[in-house]
């Protein structure tokens, strides 16, 4: 299949990087407003959105939410009826996508995240009246970029606040712990490696075991040892409720922007 990416920015590039290896993907084309250096020989930069729409079997719309209406109205007349259109825009609902795409039927809404770029993304998808095989096609394309789940549209803002924005929260945690490593005497590079691998390993244990994170935490915490001293500081600093409120605030903002 020929894949087209409208908007070759952060998410557009992440999707292209992941789909390059997909067996069923024959070609990847992309558009931007300005001419950019592609840095990826597997992607062809096209001069117009209309040309991209005409030649693509799957079109990912990866422009900013405020740019999406104009871009969809521009490409809608050029989409083949069987082309699957996937929007990655936060806060843009399926009813808006259907209206802006001028009656084009095959539309899915996705919320990917940045680690799609290295095949470790988390994407959620939803659709309305999309044939199951097209929804599965969209899911399977994102599954090559990490994990992909189909959810109800009513939970898309929640997913935006949790997994869409989530990498930023984790980068903040990594930055802070790296500073702690420097304070404790490590070089920045060593502190960064210690912290990032700790986050990666901890996340993989959560995904690969059925154990509750609280049970895994308990396994690290020796009675009268040092981990509990660190945990007490985190509880005093309200890390738990701060993270909870951060995700809820971002989800609430996403819902406000959608209304
Ligand atoms: N960043 C994330 O982590 C993330 C996560 C989940 C979802 N999303 C969603 O993904 C979408 C893209 O976000 P982003 O962070 O990737 O934005 P971005 O880095 O600013 O990329 C947007 C791209 O769209 C291009 N563009 C703008 N208008 C265009 C037009 N008329 N025709 C063709 N290309 C056009 C821009 O080109 P120029 O640079 O030439 O203007 C740019 O390459 C957003 O809707 C966002 O809600 C982002």
C-alpha cells in the first residue's frame, strides 16, 4: 500500500520511521508547508497535499489541530473512496473529521505518542461506522510502531492526557533524577544512563509481569533499608497525587479544546 503523511513534523516523522519496515507498505510520501530536509531516503516529499491524497491508500493527517480543517477540506476531493484517512490530531472529534472530509467515509481517529519513532509508541484509536477490516488495518499499522488499542471515542481525551502527553511527564522525571545523579557525583552522561535504563527496565517489568506496580515496588523495598526513605520523600512531595492531577489536567484541557 502507498502511505501518505500530511504534515511531516514530530508525529509524521515518527510514523514514517516506523512504517518504513512494514511489509505491506510500498511507498511513503509526505508533505509540509516549507521545503525541509527529509533525512530519510525512504520518504518522498511531494509538492502538494492533493497529489499525496490522489496516490495514497492510507493518509495520516499529522498537522496541528488548528490546521486540520483547512487541510482536510483541501484533500477531501482527491481521496479515493477506499482510502483510509487517519487523523492524529488531539481534541478533534470524529464528527468534525467527517464534516471536514466532506463525506469521506473511511476515517479513524488516533492518539499516538512520540516513542512511535523508535517502535515503542502507545497509540489508541477509535472510529465510527468504519468497516472492521479498515479499523484493524489502522490498528495494525500503529501496532508496528509499538502498542495499539481500540477504545471508545469518549475516552480519547483521557488517553491524550495519559499516554499522548505522558512522555513529557516521564522526561521530566528522568531530567530530575539525572540532576540527582549529578548532585550525587556522577557525570551527566552516566547519571542519564542510570536513570533512563532504570525507567525502561521498570516499565518492561510492569508490562511483562502480571504484578501490580505496588507489589513490584514492595519487592524493591527492604525492611529498614534505604528505598523506603526515598519513597517517604516522594510521598511527602505528593508525587503520587501530583502525577494523577497532571494527567487529569491535560485530559480536561483536551476535552475543553474539543468542545
Ligand atoms: N507531538 C506529539 O507528541 C503528539 C502526540 C500525539 C498527537 N499529536 C498530534 O499530532 C499532530 C501533529 O503534531 P506535531 O507535534 O507532529 O506537530 P509539528 O511537529 O508542528 O508538525 C506539523 C507538520 O505539519 C506541517 N503542515 C502544517 N500545515 C500544513 C499544510 N497545510 N500542508 C502540509 N503540511 C502542513 C508542518 O509543516 P511546516 O513545518 O512546514 O509548517 C509540520 O511539518 C497534532 O495534531 C497533534 O495534536 C502530537
